[in-house]
């Protein structure tokens, strides 16, 4: 399972999503929405966005319990 966290600098919700993923033992690939034109077009106002194997599984405020439900392999 490949997990990607679409984030941006200074985003406290992104920091919370990363902490929740890390607490579950997941080290996601971090992608900056402002550094990639296509990511910006798709996810600008939706960050943080969590992708699992290329599919959006969560966006905005997330927590460990919600992530356990959408990332069942954890």
C-alpha cells in the first residue's frame, strides 16, 4: 500500500494528518500541493489529502480512528 499525503507549508491540518498517519506506523510520501501544477489544480483547497494507492481516502481534518477505517491494512 502506497500512502501519499498532499500537504502545504504552514498547514496545521496537514501537520495533524501526518501525526495521525505516523501514529499508525505509516510514513507517507509527502507531496507539496503548491510545488506541482497538477496537484494544485486537483487539491488546492482540499489539503490535507491522503491518497492510498492513488485513491483519495481522506481530506481535511482527519484523525487516527477515521484513518483506521479507510486504511484497513494498518
